[in-house]
């Protein structure tokens, strides 16, 4: 067995996990989607090895930690690139790669005392006895929620290059109009008919068994992941990812949909992120620019208050399993937690806690059994079953919210 094959790889949640709530309430940091792949999928493709997770304790049943004698721990908020991957592959035991106070990777034995420490929702790796090396190249890292859509166009390009190298796209149906066809890649089983595909500003990737319906206009960089659907007459601007088994319609710009979520009807979604199992009712719109063109502030879970993003454009951030009714209007920089159900006229608040039920007129707690019935029905429509471990995770979050621990 080669040295590389004998090494165990782990992605750890860095100190920025709290900054990435509500998306990291339900997943390790590395399981966020940026570009075509999740961060975990990127590292696994580059390294050629599966990874386990070092994350908060309540997530460990769904995302178990696997340790061996020789382990390489990699920061789950860092996006891989070829130079950084090679540096990590050449790490020796008791060596770490660090950029100031940012630990990027380290190699050590699981028996090393004090190597792992989990407290207050943060995972720390103790590096005092490690020889620290600087990174050999610039790298990209997710530090804030808005970094996900800001970096998405670049990440689509990098993932596109990684996925399509030495491969040939399926033929592009002649019912489509295409600009720069060499930057369009269609996987087997995908259907694209009667669409306008403009890849002059970035690649367009259509995943396996995905569908782009007629009349849609798409500008790259754009990724449509496996089994996802672009509905008839949809307008999509660059820097947008539609995750697996999701559906989109209307107008979408520079947004990331993690997977299994629907924005299937008319309405605008811009500079936004939707987690998994979300649904936006027909006619839902979000604002991504304030009337006075000033910088957008959003709710920061770590600080318990609104904080300045430094961005002029920032739309809707929605955690897993949240839904809204038809004609919902989301203000600039709205943050919605996990499992919320939003309905009614007028703008709801800019921060909607997890498991909230209501709208602009006020909220009550979404009863967990009612929430679970809806979640089970949504899973059933996709041919899936919500696991006992998944239910336990959501119940943990519900109880933490009720006890003001979120």
C-alpha cells in the first residue's frame, strides 16, 4: 500500500462555522455547495480519497468522524487548487500549513494528546507542537455567507475545468441557440431544447438527467446539477448554481441553490442562497439592492445582531426545510433559519428564526410534529425517506431554538 493510500483524510469545521449559520446548522461546513460541487466533493476529487468530518457533536451521527493512525486534517472552509493540494499531499507528520491564524491543514497521529478539541460549537486543532509552513499559493476561503455567491462564478469555472478535462460533451440539440459552444458541457441523459445558451462570459454545465425547458435564456457561468430542472421561459444570469433535484423558474441572478429545493415559478431571486428542501411559492421576490444603494446588513448568529456585509448586493439566505407562500416579498439581506414557514402580505422581518410560523403580522413556533409531517411529505415526493438520524438532528435544533440556544 502506498503512503498516500494509508493516510486518512478529515475535513474540519474551522472557527468560521458560526459565521455561516443558518446553513451550517444542518451540515458540516465542507458540505456547502460552491460552484458545481460541494467543498467536500472538490477535495475528494482532487485528493482521490473519501473524507470524514470533524464537526459539532450533534451532527456527528449523520457525519461521523473516522480516525486512523495517520491523519490529514483539512479546513472545510478552504477551496482546493492544484498547488495547495500538492503541498498537502507532501505534508510530513507533525507538519501544518497555516496562513496567519488560519489553519489550512495538518498531518498528525490520532493519539496525539490535545490534537482535537470541540467547545462552544467550534472545532479547534491544537498546533503548538507542529512545524508550521506557509501556503505555497493564494487560495480561496469561505469566511462569510455572501462569499458563497461572490465566489460562485469562479468556482463554477474551476469545477467545470476539473469535470470536463479530457471528456466530450453530449451533442447540443440544434433547436438551441448557442454562443461559445465549446464552453457548454452537457452530461449523458440531460435534455436541452429550444433554449438560448450564452457561454461567452463563463461556462455552462448541464448535469446528468437534468432538463432545460424551451424558451429559457441562460448566461454563464452557470451550473445545473444532476436531475435538476430549468422551467419554461426562465432567465438565468451568471454566477448561478442550481443544485441536484432542484427546480427553477422566473428570473435568477448570482444565486446558489444547494439541492432538493424549488423556486419553480415566476419571481426574482438574486444574490441569494437556498439550502436544501426549501420551497419558494409562485411570485416570490427578494430585494438584493437597497433603495439608497447603501451597504447591506444581515443577521449574524455569532454576534446576535445585524452586521454590515460590506456588500451593495445581498439578497435572501434561507436555511434547510424553510418555505414561503405565494407572492412573498423578502427585503434586502433577509436571513431565514431552518424549518420556517412564511406566509401573508407585506415584508416579513429581515431575520426569521428557525421553526417560525407566520409573516409580517407576527410569528409563532412551528409545532415540530406539523413540521415533521411536511418534511416527510416533501421527502416522499422525491422518493426519499427522512432518516431517524435526520429527524433527531432536526429535533435537536428545534429544542435548542426553544431554549434560546440557537
